[in-house]
């Protein structure tokens, strides 16, 4: 269930505020650690879940980045010993 669906059910009095609060909290917990995208207010595409703040680029920038993905993988493989990894 999406946030909008939960809020519409509260407005229609099909859900109590307490039930809605629990469902919204569950939604937020589920989003943590997972990647998801949203359209930004200025029309860019924001990627959430990668770091604390979203990464927002315009479509053309995402396309250039995705086209460069094989080069990124090759670079990471070539420099694996030099690169640090964040421990979770």
C-alpha cells in the first residue's frame, strides 16, 4: 500500500489515525536500505537509499551515467585493491 492510499483510506474513515501511523512507519522502514526513484519538483530523477541525501540528475545525465556503467565496473575491478568499502 502506498502513502497516498493510506491517506485516502484515513480521509474515507476506513482506517484509524493510529493504524495509518503504523502503516506509514512500516513504509518508511521498508524504504530504508532499498533503492527507489522519484521525480523531483524540478523534473529531475532522484535516487533515494544510496546515501543520506538523494542523488538527483536530469534524464540525460542518468542516460550518460548508465552508458558509462561498463567503464565504471572495469575501473572498479582494475583498482579494487586501492578502493575502500564502507562496512555495514
